[in-house]
C-alpha cells in the first residue's frame, strides 16, 4: 500500500517523464507505464514499473526514456522489416548510434545513459557472458561493450568489456575481431538505420564464414529490376538464409539493457518499503492467452444490461452533463429557476442541449483467482465485458480491464486497454480462466497508477470478485488511501456470505441480477450513501 506522499511522488516522476518526452520527441508520443520491458515502436514508449523511493529505479527509468526518445528521433523503423531474423545484432549497433547522436545534440543524455549503466552495474544486472553462450550472443555482447567504450568512453570501472573481448578473440581470433569492429564503428557513425542493417549483414557474412562455413549466403539488396525466375530464386535463398539465421539467434537473449532490467525494476518496485508496508505495484502485461471458442459469449454479455443500459447510461451521464439552455417547454422542470416566473420569464424548463463538464476513466478489475469456480468465472468475465462496453460507450469516458493475477508471476493481465475497442477484445474476455491467488492490494494499486496518468477528470476502479481474500485489513487500508487521493472504488461481489470490504459494494448471486445491482451501486455512489 502506498501513502498520499508516496503516490504524489510517483505521479511527479511520471509527469516529469511525460514532460521530458513531449519536449524532445518533437511528435506526439504515448508513454505506457508498468510495461514488461523498456521499448518503443516509434509511437509509444513502454517503461517498466518505477519505485520513487529507489533512486536506482528512477535513474534507470529516466535512462531508458531518454534512450527510447533517441530511437524515435533518429531511427528509421521501416528498416527493421529487412532484418527480422537478426534484429538483436541490428539493435546493438543502432543503440550505440542513436545514443551517440542524442549525446551530441543533448549533452545531458550522455550522463543519463552513463548513470543507467552505473545503476545496473551496481545491482549486478548488466548483460554479461554466460556458461555455454552461443556464438552470436558472444558476437553481440562483444560489439556492444567494445563499441560502448570506443564511441562513448564513459570511463566506468567494472564493465565486462575486456572479459568479453578476450573471450571473443580466444574463440574466433584477433583478425576476425578487428574486421568486425571496423564495420561496427561504421555502423555507429552511419547516417541511417538502413545503413546499420547493411553493415550488420557484412558483419554476419564475415562471422558466418569463420564460424559457420556451411551456412547459406546472406542475400544482398534485391535489384530494382529482375526477371521473375531470378526473383523466385532470390526469394528461396532469402527464406533459407532467414531460417538459418533465426536458428542461430534463437539463443541470443539478454544483450539489451532495456530487456535485462525489466525484472530488476519489477522486483525492486514491488519490494520497496514504506511506513505502511511494501509498495505493491505490478506491471500490466498484454500476453497471449489460450483461445477458447467464442460461442454465444458476446450475445450473453450484451443481454446482461437488457432494459437497463440506457437507464444506467443516463444516470452516469447526468453526472457529467450540465444544462446549457433553459426553455419555455420541456419535460424537466428546473426548480432552481422558478423565480423567473415572478418577473415574466417562463424559461424554467431544462432543454436537451447539453455539454460535457466532466469526464471519467474506468478500470475494471476482474478477479480470476483459483477460488473462482468455472461457472462463476464464466459469469464474471461476461459481467466484465458488459460493464466495460457500457463504460466505453459514454461520451468522453475511457475504460480498461485487467484480470488479476496475470499469466506470468507478479503481473496483471491486460484484457482491454484504454485505446482498445470492446469488440476487438471480446475474444480476450472469453479466454480468461481461473488461476492463482487473489492479489487485490496489488491490483488496486496498479490500477490506480494506470488511472493517474489519464486525462479524464474522474478515476473510477470497478472490482468484480468472489470476495474471498485473505488480506481484508490491507485491502481496506488500501481503499481508504486511494479514496483519500481522489480515486473512486466500487465493488461487485459474486456469491454468498461475502464480508463487506468496500464502502460501495453490492452482492449478486446470478448474472441476471447484474443490471439492477450496477444501477443500485452507482446510484448509492453518486448520492454518497454508504451501502
């Protein structure tokens, strides 16, 4: 659980990251927090969880965001289409190139990257050689660390540069090292990512001739004008080459600073201590799930609000709309304006024309713990879809849905993101299955952190659970803390004999009771009546 001060500190870190990114990317970029790893696709920057009380965590986060900004500014992402099979090698060289360009334009980026490496070195998480490393992993690590020293000259003691260089020369010879390093330096000072890809191909040709003499030849650039027969031959050669390269690079993990630090940040963030206990924030991961037949899932889910959808929508919208005009006729009387009649003004009726004065961001938290029996789980995920679709249909409102726990350890499973449509994620809702324990505290904290960066005025967490939680006292403290910070928490329980944990909590036994229960829950919440 985090306190107000802790939350505000984390928010200030997030806001600083956003402001810094907006200032230097020179284009609209979205930052996705609590991701599994640091990366960018040119439009979105993904960052792992951050613990503001741990300076190593904060410095790593800023080091990563500056590096991803460098990619957005200087990388040509279209060039990667031609190197999918050996993208690890290209990424090593491109990382050196964009860091050099960023440091040249923004000197502070040099020190941020240096601090990132020092932080990872201090906690023992820099990419190093491992027992029985593959030849291409040794190649990538050698280029990364030798070029880091040659191009950037950070002057950091304890880097594995000499150790890795010695291992490369012992395995493949000094002559090959010198040739490969010359191409690596050309890539580091290249004009574009396309040039980096071509230098990477030259490096692979040299390396494969020495280490894999029987490997298929790596094709050069395809000519602009070729005969159909030649095109087919080149296509077959490229496919054979890609298949071989994929096989040798399949065991080349952990050569990227952005990938090796993901576990570090997650563990350090979740293990940090505050006066009230651990700061439990888990990353949100959008992982593939075992697909189940959709069947009638969509129709059943949509029927749950049959007859109530418009009623609930009007109830929610009434809290986000304000009358803009008064008229002389209508169905709704503006009681506060009746004094107009005494002066001959009959405009005392609320007109239909309105404009939005508030907006809301909803996060639906779906309990998928092992205590959820199959029938109950089926009802719960139908309810989660129906509620998400209802909230998403409101003007100026956005909705996400996370299932807890996630598929991998210490994560939440993203079922629907804020920018996803419900129809495009219906298969993910249908594929959720019961698994694991009930990390309610972690789910609430993580949902709050996701909501804290949304632009909408109100932040509402809607929990769907069977209520079987072993940490009731911690959950209550967490909810009190969140509500004191402006987050609004509502809970829908499924099942019998469930202890009351939340201020706004409604219990149902069957999915047919969902619509009236949600209506009652929202009505009590908007009136401020504790249920």
